[in-house]
């Protein structure tokens, strides 16, 4: 999937910012690609970028209308359909993170075909992948793993991409989730791939590269999550990670959506190394990334210092304290060839 | 997916028995459901059951035409389409293990809709599943796991179903692969489920049951297979297995389709227990099933005796020597409540 940039961001008439979470993520990480926003009457989200009509967006160079919002009830409302059809008529591609496939709406499918425009359903994939082979490929790879879902895996690799590039390293974010696909303009929502092809899809998303090139692969789920551990394992095997960062949220008491307790960071490190060795015998941890949002600054610093001492790894909150310590460790552990 | 029985087996004009492997599997395990076979000129497969026309099959009570064959090139030949349409016209449902979806062929889709018949694409699933919850549910569950793919996991659970029922136990085969779905008339090809829903699909396939009821769940892949370990792990977590049998093929030197060496049976037992504990802390091995086809009888017996002594578990070849020793162990380890 390759989405043409830049984007006009469609927010519809969502009731709050949370319903436009994906759009905010895209704007935060790719501000240059987010030229304008298009909002309908009643919209309560605002990306803080210029409001534009379809015509104004085209004049500014926009190529894709991005539907980065959640629609209540899973059904595409008629007035959204009308706007999407109008965008196709005007010459936009349309990329959507909705559960509903754009192509399943006859008016949209018909307009796209007639006008020769692309429809991208980021939550779905029609691409076919080979099964994973587990054969070592050149290039370096870092994967974020977690004690749970939604603990900052995407944020951490995006912050690392920025931090490593600032140090002159050759590093690319590799998306495996829907927001990540919008942010990189390519990639695969790995949770939408048919089960047999998880590791193969990751091998495709992060192909052979130059020896010093880093692919920074967005992790998903947790090896300890009873709903999603299979996805996490296929991702780990396909990534053939040389390095991994453990992401953690310290205030959570049960894993997201289930009643299971959180594993310790130690358990996650040990199991990731144990299982990751199947496709990369040299896999090693290079840091810990903690979401300390719920903690005061002193408390956050004490927690991170304690973790760094306990695990012998840099520990940071990428949002609050940056990723310099992680980049230092990566540079030290993986000298240029 | 619930397929109406009994079946008329469609073999088309396949060049050899291998191309009809699924059909042979169904006939072996559900001879009572396989009323007749329908072969086209040039067919080189023969299930050893009466050849029948569509009309003769209907007269014998057949309700579903089963396309249990592989078509070369992945494209459905026109003369097969004509037969499938004729079956729908005659009043059959059609169930297929082809890669091509029946409903993607306009003539077939149209005939099914017009006649109100069901199309079952066993390799695909349109069913939506919840994500797995990992919550313990009543009933007992046995899962077959493997040192590799294609080492007898389906055969072993089917043999156990037969053997346990003969001992008066309440046991049901639970299919997770396409041949298994035909054999049980229900289930899900787990490798075709979208990645996020692997464990949830298994929870659906093997729901809460009476305390002494056994679900015998067909395993897939191997936790040590770099292509499919994610599927195997999601299956293990969803199954919440109380007991597992390790399946093994002793002459293989690398894992199927890749260059990785086979794990030992010990490694498979240890990792299955370690990872399976996430959703069932009491998981335990109850036996080893070895495909000894490539060995002479004496050699096979020596191998099995050696394994039994080494692991303290019954070891058998279910095809050659039956599953009585496995059933003995299950009865001993899990007394009636």
C-alpha cells in the first residue's frame, strides 16, 4: 500500500477529538503532509490546521483525502459518502481507517472506478503475502515490544526515527498498524493480515537493506496478551529484530481488555529474547520506554532511574525526556560496519 | 460454518490422488457421509465409493456437493463451473476447499442466490469473531502440537475422538483446518482468520462445555516454525488446553518449507507448557504421536519405547499402533468429576 501525499484531512462531524485520534497522530508526526482539514457542521475535533474545501486542498497540492476518524456504529453516514464521492470526482484518492471498506459502498466504488482513483482501506488488506521464510536478510532492525497493548510502541519508534536521523543514522519507520500506515504513507496493518501470513507480511514490509540501515518496526500487542500474543510472535519472527525496546505503562493493573495481570519488564525481555532467537540468534534489548504521563516529574525520573539500574538499560519516557539515551545505546551496541 | 451432510464428493478431472487429498481425508474419517463420488472424464482419483450423477446423489439423500480437490493454477476451469452450477440448480449446497472463492465466480454466485443454496468456502471465512478473552471456561480440552507442520496433528485428534468415544468418553473433534472442517461439518480454517482474531476464533470453535466433556482441538503449525508460530501460539492460548499431545515425524531434517532445523520433542513440550500457562496454568503433556511410516515395524517400536522411557509419556504411532495408550493416560490424569 502506497498512499499519495500530501493529505487533506477529513474529520466529518465527529463528536470529539478521541474519534479523530488517528488524524491527530498523523498531524503530530507528519505535519508537512497535513495541508488542511475538512470539517462538516457539528464537528468537535480540530487539528489546528487550515480548514479547506476540496478545491482549496487541490490548489495546495493535496492528493489524498484521509478519513482518519471513527464513525459511530460502524456504518458510513450518507453525508460522509457524499463528501467522499465529491473528493473522488474532484480528483483525490481516498484513504480510510474505517472498519467499513470504502469499496463496499457502491457509490464510492463506482466513482473511484469511473474517475480512475485509488481507494485505500488501511484497516484491511487485499495484498497477498508469501509465508515467512525466517531467512536472515541484510540491514538492521529494531522492534518495539510491550508489557501490554497501547503502551507507546508506535510513538517510540517514531521518536527513534527522528532522533536517529538527527544523529545522521539511516533509519526508517516501518508501520504495522493503521495510524502508522497513514504516517509513513505505506506499510501494512498487520492485525488485518490473514493469520498464516503475519511473519511473511513483516518480511515484506521490512525487506533486505544496506548493512547499516535501520528499519524501526512498530510493534503490536504483547507476547503476554491472551488476545494478541500470536500477532506479536509472528511480528517478532518476521522482524528478525537485532534490537528491541520494551514499552511499558506503569499504572495499568490488568492487560487491556482482559483480566490478566501485566507481566514484568523482565518477563518481557526474557521471553522476547527466547522466542526471537528463532530467526535472529543475536537479538538483544537496547532500552525501556515508559509512558509516565500519570506520574509527576520527580516520580517519573525516580522510576526511570530505578529501571535503568535494575535492567542495565537506558530507560526513558520518549514524550517527556526524549530518546537520546536509547540512541546512545543503539550507536554503542551496533557500531557502523 | 455448518455444512449440511451427507456429501456427494466432486473430484473433477484431477490428474492424481494427491490433488484430491482433502476428499480422501473426508472419506477416511466420515465414510458414512460420503455417499458417492462424481468424476469427470480423465479423472485419475478414485475414493472407492459409488460413482453417481447429481440426480442419483439427491435420490440417496446427498445435500452438499463437496469440492475436495485442488485445481491447477488456482483458476476454476469452465467445465467445473458448469457442474457446480448444475448442482446448485439441482438443489445441492456446495462446499469448497479451493483457493478461489465460489462466490467470486459470477455464474456460481448467481445460481446460489437464485436457488437459495449455501456456498461454503472452507479456506476462507466471512464470519467475524470476538478477540480472545483468555477467561477460563468449563469443559476439558486437548490440543495436538507439533515439532513441525504436517506431522499428524489432525489424524491424532481424529483417532483420539474415535478411541475416547469407544471408551465411553464424551469427546468431540474440533476442526481448525480445511479438511477438518469438511470432516466435522463445522469449524474454522484458523489460518484464514484475520490475525487479531486467532485466539478468539478458537474460543468460539471450542465454547464452554460440560465439566467432563473433551474437545479435541486440531493443532496447526509449530511454535518453532518461523512461518507459522504466531498461528500456533494464538491457537494454544485460545484452546486453553488442559492436555496436549506432541506430534512428530522422525525422518525430517528441516522444518517444512524453510531451512530451520526441527526442535526436539523436549523443546516443544517445555515451550508449550511455558506459553500455554498464560491461559491454563495446569496444562500438561499426555503423550507423543509419531508418524513412523518411513520406519520398519521393529525400528518403529524401538523408537516409541525409547521416547516413552525418555519422556515418561505414552508414545505411539496412531495409524500403526492405535491410541489406546494415549487414552489410558488421559483417563488416568483426568478422572471423571
